[in-house]
C-alpha cells in the first residue's frame, strides 16, 4: 500500500507541493471530456491545457515518476481504477486554485485517505493572505502591494521603495501616437504531441468557439522560459509607457504574454519577478516599466487570488447594479458588431484566446457594464473565451474590477467610460462607422449613449462613490430632451440587438 499523486491540469511544475511531498512513485494526470464540455471553451484553451499536461507527463517520466496518463470521459472512473491497480492507500493532491474543482474532488468516492497539500504556486499562501486581511477596514490593492514589496524585499533599498515611490502608474498611460515599433511575439510550432491534441479537439467537437489553428502557444516549461527571457530582453525595456494603449492589428504590444504559463504552473511568480527585478537593475531599465510589470504579478495577481478565497463563496452571485441584460451575440461572433473597437478585440480573442488587460477592462467589460449586461453572463463568457482563464482569475477580475458587481469591495469606483477614452487610448475610432462625438442620433457611438444612460440609471448608487461625484455633475448640464433621447436610444439598441442563446 502506498502514496499516489494526482497532478491537476494547472499544477504543471516539478516543484509543486504534492510532488515535493514524497519520493517519485505513482502519479496520474487525467483529461476529462466531461470537464471540457462544461463550458464552450475556446478551442485553443483546451489544446493549451491538454498539450501542456501531456508534455509534463513526459517530464515526470524523465525524472523517475511512474506516470499514468488517462484520456477519459470523466475524472472518477480512471482515478478509482488507478488507485486500486496501484494499491494506493493515500492520495496526495495540491490544493486546487479553483473552488469548483476542490468541490468536485471532495465529492469523489475514492475510499482512500485524501491528503491535501498547500498550494505553493503563489508568493502568499492563503493562510498568510487571510492573516494580512484580518480586521482590516479596507482590502485595497495598494496596501497589499506595499506589504508584498516589504515582505519579499522587492524593488526596495534600505527599507524604502526604489525611486522613493511605490507606484509609477501615472507614467504608464501614454496614448499610442506615431510609429511604435512593437516587438514580434515569440511563437511556437506544434510538435507531434500538440498536433495530436489539436486533432482530438477537432474530431470530438468539444467546442465551436474560437479558431483552433494556427496554434502558437508554449506548452512546456522550457518554452515558457523562452517566452520569459524574450519578454525580459525585447519587451520589458519599453513595457511601461504604453501599457494602456490599444492599436489595430497589435494584439500584444509590449505585454508579457506570461499569464497562461503562470496560471498553468509552468512558471512560478517568484522566478518571474526575480528575473524582472534582476535584469532591470543590471541593465538600468526604466523603473516605471519594471515596477509596473512587477505590480501586475506580485500585486494584482496575488491580490486577486487571495481575495477569491478570502471572500464568501457567494461572491460570484453578486450584482450590485442589478444588471440583467443578456450577453450580446457578438461576444461569440465578432462579425455581428459594427463597433470597430469591439470587433477588433473580439476578433482577436477568436483568433488567439487572448487580449491584454486594457482591452479586457475598457472595451469588453466597459461595454457590458454600461449596457447593463448581467455580470454573471459576462464572467461566464470570459471564463470560456480566454486561454488564461480560471475561476479564481475571472470572478474577482470580471465581477469585482470589470463590473463593480461587489459594490466596491475590490475597486474604488466603476471602470466605465464613453468613446472619449477609447479614442484617446486607441486608434479604433478612426475606422468606425459610428461617430465618437455623438451622444444621440443614427451615427452616435453606443459607448456614448450607454455611458450616460448608465450614469443616469445608477445615479442613486453612484453618488455614494466619492470618485464619481464630479462626473455625475455633468449629467446636470444636459437638457431634459437629451436625457430622454439617450434613454430611448439605449432602449432601442436592446430592442434590435441579437443576444446569446446561452445568456
């Protein structure tokens, strides 16, 4: 009778806690068709996860593990058979990052001792985050980020932040003007293992969303390290100023493209942050870029995961604005919208399963918020559409940050805007059939009338958010006729808009 390890699909690292808790022995990885069909996942998401799992199984074999790799209808059937066949009395599993997967495992009738190992794929353990959060009047990112910098001694000198500032965000909002000369992303050709997964996803029709090929994501730790090194050399030196910029046919800009690999376990945030800090110091990279990147990994990513587990389990049901509109059909088919900004971003997601953070926040989430889309419908789409999406990532990011559905636990104000912001931070408005300046009329940009309609509809709630009062005063400068016209145009849009059947 012995110990067995079940490696989950987002725990693909030899240093993960369950593998480290015992000598190399019996280990199992399982591809479950049932799990893959629970959402209309982007086809490239399925390929990424399963190919990474299959490659990791080979890596485990090379270091002495006895690997069982199952391609099955569900998790329970092959797992139970393996436990019996290998005479396993204790199954060790690293704590899943997602609540639903923990619940799934808890409900399996395994008839063996189930030993949970603390998840070590983050800087902070959940117990440490909960201790930090206990008895605080506010749980804001800036407080947590500063505590993280101090605790792990990152970008610090003599107990003070480098540059005598914690945050250089104001220097990282430059609009895209002129020739940007963005670097080409590092891409990979599918090998035989990846091609076999592509063939499986195509043959079994798990999902019809997203383009299956070309598939160019990294699927091994070695490849993920190449992406990290490429970012450090080619992207980090100029990462800072244009973090919030959006440009047609520029899906990646200077962004790191590391989130899929961090979330799969192929990279650890400690090594990513350490490498960025080291090369930033050695080569004297601009501090606003280095600090901005580290804040995303050490600050935002850790904060999102910590809050996800710290907050009550019903967080995912919150809907502070009481928005109930269905998801517009163009989220599943970019060809169905004539708004160029939405078309560009949604088409990019269809092709790659990726959009950078400002495209997600200020185009996709922004539109859903001001149009009154159900936050749960939007979160379900995000979870299905992005290759780096998991429950712990999307609940706090989409519901808290993007939709303000928690009423201000996470964000200090709703992130919403009219077409003015989109025009300032992108080139999308230049080739759009709508007029970015019109609030009403046949060519009015929907971002404009939905924005003002949202402020009017939700004024009673928004006036208690201090940062919104200045904007709300602009409503008083509008005539009653314009208010009525905006309200009617918003209503008319929903009367004719095709909506998703799954909303």
